[in-house]
C-alpha cells in the first residue's frame, strides 16, 4: 500500500486552497468592497447566483477533503466506502478525495445518471 503522507499533504494543500476560495466567495457575496456606482452594483448582484453555486461546490469539495483526511487517520484511505475493495493509488492521485473505487463510481454514475466527479 502506498504511503499516505503524500496524499495527506496534497489533501491538506487542497483544503487550504478551497478554504481561501470559499473565503473569497463569501466576501464577494457579502459585497465587501462594493462599487459606489449603481450600475456596477447591479452587475455585481447578478453574479451572486453564480457565486452561490461556486460556494456550494467548494463546500462539497471541502467536505470530501475532510472525509478523505479522516479516512487516512483511521487507516481506510485506500478502501472503497461502498464495496470495501481497494481504491487504486492512481485513482487517488487523480481524485485524492475519492471514497469509491472505479467500479463503484461507474455503477453509481449509471444508477443516478449524475456526474460523480469526486467519487
């Protein structure tokens, strides 16, 4: 089994990046530094829906990162949360917060019809 420290370091760095992104989105939604120009303010407010969507995505990513870090701590990082099989290191190199093996992720995607980019 590969060393988890490399994955832990990547996840920790990714968590810091996502947290910064969330803070920036939060600041933008609260309209700190809002322009004094009314037309620019209207444009800024139109972007709120996009920012909220980005914030939701970042929140979900942060949750998956925290779950992956927890799986590392309990020794279950390379174990699929669905079938109990192993998650290949190559998959975790691409998606370090993935909790599913390839087969389970593909099955879930077929069953739900949804894109499961993180699992």
